[in-house]
C-alpha cells in the first residue's frame, strides 16, 4: 500500500502525526506500506529530512525540494501544487509495487492523482477527507460561491469520489455534506474519527509537570488552547472569556501557530491583557507534558466552517485527562460526543460569558474537573485509540481491494 500525504513528521502538523501513528499500527498488522510525503514546511523543527528513510519497516520517501514561503497562503497553495506534481511522478514509478493507494486532502486537490492512477493503471484508491473543499474556501470568503472555479472543483471532486473504492470522513456532518453534492457515493463513505494514543499522553499532576513549572502555570487555573489557530477556528469567544476573567487568577495558554495567532496577539496587546501566554509548537516528546500542564482544554470550530472541518486536537485533549470546553454551533456533532463522554461543556460561538462562567465553576470545584477528565480519557480508550481506529481503516482498505477484485473478475467473465 502507498500512503500519499503532504505532511508527515518531522512536521508538527496534526494530520502528519496522525498518519504516522496510523501507518505504524497498520504495519503491525502485516500491511506493507510506503509513505510519499514532502519536506517539512507547515510546522517544523528542521527544514530538511532524509529523501528516503525506514521507520518500523515502513519506507518513507520525501520530495527533494524544500517548501517555498510556508507561512503564506499563496506559498501554501504553490507548495500544494508542486507536491501534487511530485506525487504524480512518484506514482508513475511506484504504481507497480503497490496494490492500493491511501490519499489525504493534504493538499486539498491531492485525491485527483488517485483518479489518474485508477484511470491509467487500474490502481484502486481510498480518499481520507480531512477538510471539504471548495466548501471551506467559500465559507471563508476566499472564493465566491458562483465562481467558475467552484463549479470545476466540484465536478472534479465528483469524478474522484465516484471512482474511489472508499471514502473516509471524520464526522457525520462531513458525510452529509458529501452526500448532498454526490448522493451516488453514500454507500462507500465511512465515518472514522481521529484518535490519540493514551499510552503516550498520560495525565500528569501540574505539581509534578516540569512544563507547568517552567511556564509558571502550577499555581494558576490554566486554560489551554493547543494546536492550529487557523481561519476555521473560533478564537474570538476565548478572547471574550479572557477579557471577563482578566482580574482573576486564571491564565490562558495558546500553543501553536496559524493565521489567527498574530491577530490574537495584537488584540491581547491592544487590550492590555496580562492573562495570556503564547508558545510555539512543541516537539512531539514534549506534548505529554504541555497537554497536561492545564486545568481545562479548549477546542473550537468557527460557525462558518461547521461540518467542513474536524478539530483533531479534541482527541489528544481527551487523552490528557483534563476537562474540555468546546466552542461550536448548536448543530455540531461535537455536542453529542461531549455529552456521551461527559467530560466538559459545550458553548455557542460568541458565548464568551458562558465560557467564563464555566471556567469559574471549575476553578472553584477542582474535583468535578478531575471527574470530567477521567470520564473523557475513559471514553477515548473505548472509542478512539490508534488500535481501535486502525482496525476500522484496515476494514475499509480490505473492502476496497475486495470490491476491485470482484469487479475485475466480473469484467473477465463478460469477456
């Protein structure tokens, strides 16, 4: 099997780290895997990585060219196009030694090469849709809804989905969006959540956590936002809550990057707030400490992109054993998940007052917070571990290969 995705460690990008854990789990189950990825460029500690390396019997091949202007929108778009072209060349060479492709939407137009591989070489493919494009670009105002590019993109998506042997999405809302555009593929869509490893991320008391001591968080109630602060995330509601809590012993810690990070820093400075700490992305080995150096984890989705993206940070927050506050729309699948896990609270976009009240409540009653954190971690262990999720992926891949073999046999019978 060949896995094609732009982001993979040493990139810190969540999609890359998830794919790394997935291929390791599939490798343990006897699947021969190649990964074709890019040089680091999204969030990274080193600018280059080996062109070819082996990790746990998995062959990792990287495009040789470094990424251009990784922090800019245009740069990301150019890098995505260049990577897709390199991935196409890779497939021309590698198609004979693989029997199925697993393609992500990183970059968004990458699944097109699956369509090409199937058309040219009859190589079956499965798409993992992390984000739904062009819908996100429309929701964020990047492209007008009636633009010709939107019509073209949707027409290409439809052909890609129709030829795919399987489509994996991360939430029920994402499946509804795809079925609305292409009802013919409803039966081949599988909802498989993201995950986190509860063996790697283990609850640590703040008093015993070097990261909490290093950043002076031990004696303050700490609200943690860890991960991308991008255009699809609601940062304003957190800021409003922080404004209401500025005179109380509560600290907001934002770890990561993204398009809204600098805007938030500027606004915090303008308002003169001293209850924010901003830190860069942390190395993977630091995450078990940074994720547990808090009393509450914060997850948010902007109302405009509801159903188009899924916050992977939720799953590592569950593993950390801390209560969680989720900011999302009233129709979000996250509300049902949080109710089932019984691990925190959900808040409407814009409800900074409600979020502030919840933070005060947990600050007063730490025991309830501990109970919520334990319940969330137990829910993760039952539903969203690498072992549980990799079994679901393996089933989809096996079904994809089986359906392709059946189709080939039936075509031979006709001949």
